[in-house]
């Protein structure tokens, strides 16, 4: 379950960053970066 969450967060993050760059919009890119940070924190946490 944890791996599915991480994969989903990373995929959404990549899409958000790409949409932010293509559309020259800052909020989607920042959201994507935030999702990457959240997924790294989930990965490091021992559940």
C-alpha cells in the first residue's frame, strides 16, 4: 500500500511539474515539488 502511494505521488508530481513548465505557471510546479518532498518523507519514514 505504501509503495502505491509513493508511486502515485511521484507520478502526480511529475505531471504537475511538466504542466507548470509547459504552461509557464508557478503554482502547479510548486505543487509538484511539494508532492516530491512528501513522497521522500513517506519513503524515509518507517511504518
